[in-house]
C-alpha cells in the first residue's frame, strides 16, 4: 500500500502514513493534538483543520459542518477526511490545545493540619521509613534475620507482625551484615497488614517521598509530598492526553471497548503521570528512587483506564464496573517509571459514575466527621453530588454533557488561552475577560454561564431561553431565520470570526444546568430535606473555581441559598489523595466512605425526570425555589 507524508502546521511535525489513513489518526501518530469531543465519530465538529496542500477525500456528511466559504478555504473534519497523497494540514487556533487553565491545588497541609482535619494522631503515611540499630545474632539469640527486623520494628512502633516483600527478603541477610545491623526499613500499610517493602543501608529516614495524583478526565495533576512532614514540595498539571481520543468518559469507553483502544488510552494517561513526576523531580533535583508510594484518585472510568482494566460495562445497564476497591500494587506494574519497590494505591469507587475522586472530595471536605449536613457538588461533563454527615452519606451522578467544558456550542472551547471566561453586558456593550488576556478565540463554560445570565438579565432572551425578537439590538442577528447574538466582532477575535451564542447553544446550556440542579433537588427529596437544612454546599473542581456564584444561582444551576453557604474548595480529588497518602487512617476512611455511601441511580429514580423537565427554564419553572432571582 502506498505511503504519504503528512505535515502539521504550525507545529511543523511530519509523519508518514498509509493511503486511506484519517487525518486525525495521522495527528495521533505525529503527537499532534486536535480538539475532538466525540472520539472520531464525526458528530461534534470540533476537529476542524485546513487542507492547505495535497489530495484528500472527505466524507460527504462532514461537509455540512462548514460554510461554502470555509469549504473553499480547504476546511475539513480531521476524523472524516482520508489521505490520498502528500498533505500539508494547518490546524487553526480554535482546534489547538494551548495553555490550559489547570487548577493546581495550592493549599499546603502539614502533618498537624491533616491530624486536625481527620482528628487522627499520630501522623502516619502509608509508607514510612524507620531506622533500626539491631544487635547481631549470637548462639543465645539466633532468631532469623527477618524476625530480628520484626522485633526491632515492634520496639519502635508497637505490636505488629509485619510481612515482607519477596525482593526485600532476598536482600536482607547481606545488607544487615554489610551495614553492621544498622539499616532503614520502609514499612507500607496494605489494608490490615504492614509489609516490609525495602531495606536500605544506614539512616535514610530523611528521603521518604510520595506522590498524590488527581487522574481527571480533562486534566492530570500531581503533587510531590515529603512523607516526613506532609509538606507539598511541588505541584504540576497538564491536559489529559486521552482527550484526543474523546473528551468525555463515554467516548473513551467506546474507543477502549469497541475500537481496541484500551492499551492506547492507558499509555496516554500513564505517560502524563510519568512526565509530571519527571518534571517535579528534575526541578528539585530529587532522585525518583526516593518515592515510595503513589495514591491516585479518579472517576470510575478513569481509574479503570489508569489500571488498564476494561471499562466496557460501566456504560451498559445495569452499569457494573469491574471492581470498586482496588488492590495495592507496584507502581511499575501499570507503567509508572518509579522504583520496583514503590507502591500504588487507587482510591475506591462507589458506583459506575461516582468514583474515587468524589470519595476523596468527601474525605477532604470533612463530611464524615461533620455534625452538620454538608453537600459536595462536582460540576463537569458529569455532575456528581454527595450529601451527608458523620451518620450517613448519599450520592448520585447526572450526565450534564460537555457544555460546562465549553463543548457542544457554536463557539465553545475549553478553558485555554483566548477563552472568554468572564462577561458582562452594560448599556448594550459586551465587556469580557479572556484567559491569558489576549484576543478572544471562543468562550468556555464559566463565560457561557455569565453570558446566559447577562442575556436574560438584560431582556435579550426570555426565561425560556428564546431570544426576544422584539428587542432592538445591533448584536442580535439572524442566519437562515435562526437568531444569534454577537459576543465579539471579527475584528477583535484571534480567529477573524465572530464569537456568537445561538438559541441552540442556550438550550444546550439550559439542559446541562437543568441536569445538575435536578440531580441536587432529587437527592434532597430522596433524603427528605430542604435546602435550608444544608449547613454548606462545597463546589469542587476547576470549573467551580472560576464560577460566579450569583450568576450560577440566577440561571438555576445552584440552589438559591445564602452565598456564604456555597464555597469553592478547589481540587478536592487531589486534596483527598494527599490526605490518604499521608494518613493510614485517611486511606482507611476512604474505603469506609466508598462502602457506606448510598448511591441513587437517577436513571431508575422517576422523580429525577420530573425535576429535570421542571428545571428547563431560567432559573426554573417554580420561581418559589429561587426567591432572590428577579429578572
């Protein structure tokens, strides 16, 4: 079969592929990212590229995504265009991934703070280093080398009967004698057992590190932790490379299970983790051999892909994952390039769509220790909600779609460079702020919420989400009788195209916010509570961190309660992972949370659909639920 060269600009990366290869597949081979929400199914229209030179064949159905002018310029969908000769492909700004605005958890908690948060003492990481000065054996005291170490540990940490790792067992006799019975033992906690995982010469207790990882659908964030103190040494984050195979978990499940892509998705996320660890260790000039434990938190699908476990049945009734409480393993078993002695723990899941990230969030927010009733809301493609206190916990998940991630809308984009993230309409003029401060390229989730709020507040759209066609506004236009509102003119954008919001975009956002609010309301009704009985709602995740609370309430996304009872808590998945890494009891509580939390499957809960339909209004069909909103 003939092979052709494909060049991707502006990156100037080239790859040679077989005739008939899709441009999107060629981009994957070249290591070039092209926006792609649907995993190459040809339904999202996000993978827009320009064929500058060369011979290609486009699927006829994909042509409808472009105007005649754009087709004349060479526009094509990368996932629906096949290579027939040497090709030069230009990737426009709106299809690139640049300078993702990733929420890096800055809050640092030392061991004392973790103890106060968890009410535990003493501070005990799941991997500890203990220096032992042992007496050599004699004819009167000739117990085995392993039992001599175990006896020394009991004197230091109290009564335990540790197990030993086979690799370490093979080394202990020589190391003990070479070091004159002065050694450092790495002891790890594995459920109800302690295990000797490593033995090192002399006193090495000052070199004990761990890594906490938030394995997010959109971003991967890692922290390097000093396990002597719990202090954060470094934090790094980057976009999840799996996104090029589908932006949401359903697309990735389909790619993994129907297209044989499980190894590819697994390698993509592991490569992310390895890169972040390498960057942190290189910056601090710390050898990776000093890392003894990794704790990762992610949703159920991401945890399965992280461990290369097939996620196929997560999306099929009755929605059953392969496992919920994951076994302890070696980090190198999944491809993390650390010492063969480094352990890996993945925080347990509750159900197919409530995963270890929510378990970590519940732990980090202190809900299991609270006398008051507390709610946790994590808003993304899926909206996960947990409510409870020290006596009970319930949770649910609702599919909100990609709107809050900037997907599925005419000019929507992720929170990257050039995305409009804040917006206000004053006296007919639109004032906005972009990520990075440059020219606008599109609008992200927080900007869309601002925009819809400002449109309804100024009477430009009605509470139904439909444009008020009686209003005279130069920004309100028609395209084939379909109304749209101009947010930014061509002259002020980086792409040379108008940034607009259409009625279908508004409808899309209303459905997304309706799904989240209906899930919150349904869970409240299930447990028989009113909103005024909730002491506080925590809003987690990167999207929540940039949300305007008043505007989110006013469009009916969040409940209408006092604003000081709604707090952004940042990346609680990462916080919880760190707390589980730094505290044996913290990790054990994660397992207890996952096992005790009652999950409500909204697809089988009839009141949810009624609540969802009622929420398809701005702010809601029942205005009594939003007394402070006055349009």
